[in-house]
C-alpha cells in the first residue's frame, strides 16, 4: 500500500543564506506552535531539510495522513533549501513587486543567470488560498525573505 502524494510545494529562489532564515523561521513557527517536533533530515553547507509537526501526536499521524490538514486545520510541513552555484534558465516575469523600475510593466520573458543562489521549498499541508494555517506558515516565511 502506498500513500498518495500530499501537500503543496511552494518554491522560491533567493540569494539569502539559510543561516539567516532558518533560526528566524523556527522562531516564527514557535509563536503558534510553542513546542513543535522538528526533525532535521539533512544539513550541510549546501542545504538543510527540516520537518515540522505541532506535537508528537501529529508527528505520529504523519505516517497515515502525510502533508494534509487535520480536524483543527493544521498539519505537518517541511522547510527545505539547497544551493546552486549556477542557475541559468528562461523565465516568464510577471506580477513583479520589486524593484519599482519594472513593477508595473507587462509580463515578459527573460534569461536568468544567477550565481550562488538558494532554492527554498515549503511543503505545506494544503493551498495557501484555502487554509488560514497554510497561509500563516507561508506568510511567516515570505516575511523573512522580504526583510533579509
């Protein structure tokens, strides 16, 4: 018996080292989960992977429920990042929020060539548009990227 794929991935690229983000993110999570279960699956100079559950009961239930919301509207999630020495790709730029110089222009294609860039992924137990909890976790992370 296999478990269906669960959760929603949100991925971002930033030139912000995870050392700056990780501790602040954990602190934000502890504002609504005072004593979360956190398991570090991997940590080295090229990335980190941390699993979060509210408590031991939620952690235990992950084996059967995966990344899904429980009856209280909460669920386990993962924080993951990895480093790329070079990211080169074609991208469609749209909904630009910064810098102001290109904020209100029409969508356009561009080639990105970025050195020493971090890919951050949150695997959340639902969609941010459908869950207050998911939105809160997501926003906690986005707030850190915006001020770093």
